[in-house]
């Protein structure tokens, strides 16, 4: 063998062996961390549990290796079930549930291991090929081709099983939970319980982790208690590396899935998750390839830790928006320099010129060529069919969308096209989502107090002085809100009540901006409340604010000064 | 999870580059020595730097350097910065350096190394309390593929010290934690050797620390001596154990510095530098071609004598002059 052949092969041996073993942990992350959005800390305990049960079964009970791993998986399932009972039945916070279960498992593991249990002469799955006296002992190094082949077969089988499960209708329900709220309600619509699928993911995930723990202990020759949260961190980092490379897999995945040889396997051709599980395994292998390389080149291990932590921060961090934000700032500076020379004739409160917007990754524009102006105190409405971009336009003006694709946006004569922050403070925006703008844990009264307080409240001055309170009270009284509503917590409000609170929130503000943007203000309201909201809007209008309304739901006749109509842009 | 964008490859490459670029590849040449005498290489693998581990390594280095035949041995240290998922990686990378000897510190590192041992490689373990229980050797006298040095506390020396200071003592009361393996192992060891020194051991497991005061009072009432073993929970409880003893006019002995400092009358503790030096003697024998199975595992029978003069005064005990002379640390 060449001079570099042996080191490279030994590096590959070490990284693939551990990489495959720890991909049990990353595969479990696919189920828990990715699909049910559950950061499962139980892993720290169930990994050692798997090792402990397997070693105990083989050494103390004299069982064979396969039974030992099966028992380990059963124990891991129980651990997952315990965590899901904590989290879903007792409704303990997910992270805390995992910590509690891992804490408990430490005790269980201690009982079995106290604190280490070597396999000794027991024939484990991984030692039956070669033990201390290596049969394969080439170039003075130990090699593990047979062990790697065995673990590869086991992992490949596990992956295919997971893929089949995820591709099935059952898997469809489970994967729906990746969108926590939407998925849960979709599952409930079918008369099924989201918690069932969550428990399943936790149980299966921890069974996988326990199997990994059992096999790792067999590789190391003993089950050891004190592993802390190392496995958890390793699993997360390896999983993230896998997700990073996932997007480069389609070529491989698609050709693989499209191959005729595999087409007979039900549904595999459509499998996106084929990529996900492959990425999980590759991530683990790549992680250990890096670690193995670092140790071989003499990189200090302390530095490895720092580099890995920074890598995760770099990966999870949102860099696109940083570059976008700095680009925005540059444009803003240019705009303000340009605006300094010429002052715009500040006739209107809002002026929109040739505005177009396109959602990132969307194939077509949300709208194009929108141009209109709104005078002070004017009331105008936006009309258009569904999907014509009415809400997008409002959100753009309100500063919730950073910048248009083309065109200009002037508020009070100032060019704020690239100043979303300024647009945010110069407008008041009522979103279609009634719950969006309120603090759910506050009572209605607290929410109103928050809206009414003059910002920013200083610590030195009592935010809710007697004077402020009495002003608040009189304002609430003038709004005609019944006292029963005031004491209610916001999350207990009905949709209509929440919508009413949003309008009240505007009405009660001490300083109202000159431009008010209302997106479907009559959503969810009954006839009586429609009248009240209409009169509140009129009252706000009477205070001199210009108002732009999108209103599809209820025909309320305001004295609209103008109507802006949007048409969906043609597909390009 | 945020948008996973095309920057992925760039970031991954950056990580790989950062990990690999910090230190130049270690040169393979052995320098001027290589032609004349084949220079030996020893790799020491351990979990992470730690006071006791650092002392072991410095003792080991000193031991190797003082040997005429192997003084120019190249000693490389590798650790996993405490990450238990990387022990196997550290050992694999160490073996790939083709050392003449692989020294491991602590039990899990030794277990993993044994599992990954190529035929020709000498492996030495250091600071393993119970090599037989950890599955490293079939017996201390006839080890198998590997050998080493145990860090079992010098209990025999402690019992000897008790005999010197309390010639008439018969019964030793010993609280211990049943959940700690070194504690249980230490208890078993003391029970087995105590009759040789004329003691009987009244050992009581402590499962609930809240019950410790009651339990200690009972122990002090029916024994002549209290003894603290290698037991983390009992180290923590050392102040109350010592105080209960003094209240009952009986001394406490220990096998660790923490407890003597906390008021135990005296004890013999492990000298980790000496442990490293002892390990170096084993290493030299292995390098010289001896087989591991012919080198019995060494247990540190000699420890460092530590005494507490404050406690002695409280119990009206006078330390013999020769003990004071021998003592490495005396707490006042």
C-alpha cells in the first residue's frame, strides 16, 4: 500500500464506523427534532440506557447479542413513552420533560452499571468478528470492515423502514406536525390525535437512540454511565451538518428514487424524506470524518469544540437577511442623501409610484405598477380579487415587508422606500390575523394600557400613574366596551372579541400616526359589533388620520374618497 | 429551522478548513535519531486535562526521561476535551500514529483502547480503580493483553496509620455510598484486608443523605474509629462525619486530601505524580520487550501521608515525631 493509502484508509475506517453508529441518533432527530419539532433531551439518558440494558442482558443475564439490542430498544421506547407522558399528558414543557426523564434514567442506569459494565468475554454483535486479538491486523492498525458492513446493513434497513413509514399515510400525518399549529389542527379534523403521532415519534426516536447506545457500548467494550450530554450535542451537530448538505442531495436522491430497480417499492419515487434520512446518515458520517481528520492533523481538541460551536451558529444563523439588511441601509442612506436637495411637495400623506413586489422564490409578481396618492385625512379602500396582493401591499406600506421590487413609497413627503423601520413607526397597521397584535397572556385591560402608554415608558416614572389610569378609564368608557370583557385574558377571547380589541387598541392610542392601514377590520364580527367597529373607525378618522382599508367581508359604507383596485399580475 | 441556503457548502468547507488548518501536519521524520537508535513513540490518551491527570502525565514524563535507554522517547498527548463520543476517535487517531506504546488514563479510555487494540500494540492503563471489574484484566497478578497501574487508594497504609495512632482500636465504622462503584469496591477491599490489621469493619450504606447525621451518631457510638473511603458523596459529607466523631471522642481517618483538610485526623492519599512515575516503569518494561501478561498490575500501596493538627489537638492526640517528619502535608 502507498505511503498515504494506509492513513487515508484508517481515517475512513474510523469515521465511517462511528459515523454509522451515531446515525441512529441523527435518524431519531429526523423524527423528533425535525418532524414533531421536539428538542428531545431524553436522548442523553436513553443512549446510556440502551448501553446499560444491552450490557446487563449479555453479561448478567447471559442473553445473546441480538436479544440484548432488542431489549435495549424496548427500554428506549419506554423512555420515549415516559417523556411523551410528561410532555403530552401532564403538559410539562418539552425541554423540561426530556431533562426530567434523562435525570430519572441516570438513576436507572446507575443501578445497572454502577458505573461501568464491561462485556468481558460475552459475544456481542460487534465482537463476534474480532476481539482483542485481531484477525485483521494490517499495517499495524486495527480494521473493522466486518463490523462496518454489519452496522451499514442495520442502518440501511432502519433507513428504508423509516422511509417507508414516512411515505405511508401514517407518515403523512406525522410529517404534518412539522407545522406545529396547522398540522395539529389538520390531524384533529380527521378525528385523530396529534399527541398520538408525537408520542410515536418520541417512542421510535428513543428506541433508535437506545439501539445506537447499545451498539456503541459494544464497540467500546463496556457500557459506561458518565456520558453527560455529549451524545445530545454530537447528535444535534451531526444532524445540522446533514440538513446543510440535504439540498445537494436531490440529484442523487431523484436519480436513485427514479431508477426502475427501485420503482416497485411503493411510493419511493415521491419520497422527499428519502433525502432527509440519507442526509441524517451522511451528516453523522461527515461529522466524524471531520473529527477524525482533526485528531489526525493534530488540531487541538479544545479548538475543535470552538470550531463546531461557531459552525452551528453560522449554520443556524440567518445570513441572507443580514446582507439584505445592510443592503437596505445602504439604499436608505442614498435615498436620504438624494432627498436632502429637493423637498417633495408634501401634499399627501402617502404617495405610491409604480410599485411592484415579488415574494422571494415566487414565480410571479404579487402586483405590479401600483400608483396612487392619499391626502391627509382621506379614507380610501383597496379592492381586488383573492391573491391580487391587497394584504401584501398593506404590509409593504406598513414596513413589515422590507422593500418593493421596484417603485417608490413616500410617506409625509419622505422617500421611505428602503426604510421599513421608519414606515413601521409612521403607520398603524391592523393585520388580518386578529391575534397577531395582542399580548395573549395579558387581560384586555392590560393590552389597552400597553397601547395607551406613551412610549418608551421609563423606569423612573410609574408607567401607570393615577392620571394615566383615569385617562385610560375614560377612553375605555367612551369606546363603549363592557366591563366583562376588560378582565378577560386575551387568549380566552373569541375571534370577534379579539378583533374588537385590535380596533380598540388603535382607538385608545395616545399618539395616532397620520396613516392607518386596516386589513379586513370586520373579520369575525357579528352585526352588532360591525356597527361598533364602524363607528370606532369613523371616530379614528375624525381625529384626522388617513385610512386605507381592505374590506371584503362586510359591506360597510364609509365615505370613501377613492378606490384603488389591484389586479393580479399575469404569470410570467 | 431557517432557510437552508446555498451557503451550506461554503460554511461546511470553512469548518473543515478551520479544523484542519490550525496545526501543520506533524512531520513524519524522526529527526537525527532515526538512523542510529530507533526512537520510540508513546501516545498518552485521556479524557480532558484535570489536576490529577496533569500530575500523572508529568510523573510519567519524568519517569521516562530518567530512564537511560528511553530518555529520548517522543511522548505525544491526545485528549477528547471531555467529549465521551470522541474517545474512540482519539484512540483510532493515536493508533494511526504507529506508537510503540499507547498509555491511557481513566477507565472508559482504557476500555475503548482495549477494544480497538491491534495485535502488536502495547497498551498501558493508568488510574483505573478496579481493572478486573472494568474488564481490562482477568486478574491483577496475571493480566492478559494489557497491564497498568491502579489508583486504588492506599487503604493498607491507612489501616497501618490507624494502628499506630490508636493501638487499642478494634472496630472501624465506615459509611459508604452503594451507588458509587469505587466506593463499593473500596469497601469490599477494606473488609477483606481489615482482619490482617486486627480490625473489624462496621460498614453501613448511605442511601439518603438526610439520614446521615442519625446514622453517623449510631456509628460513632459503637465504633472506635470512623473511616472515609474513595467516595465522592462521603468527601462532601466529610465535615459532618469528622464533627460527629469528635463529639463522640473518636478520630476519623481518610484516604483523600479533601477529607483530611476538612478535619479527618490523618490519612494516606494517592500521589498522582508517583502513580505516573510507576506507570513509566511499566512502560519501559513493555518497550524493552516484556509481555504485558508478565507485568502484574501495580497498586499504589504507598501513598502520601497527610495529618491534621487541629483535630489532633481537639482529640488530645499527640502525633509521633517520625510521623510528623514523614508527613507531606500537615493542616493546622
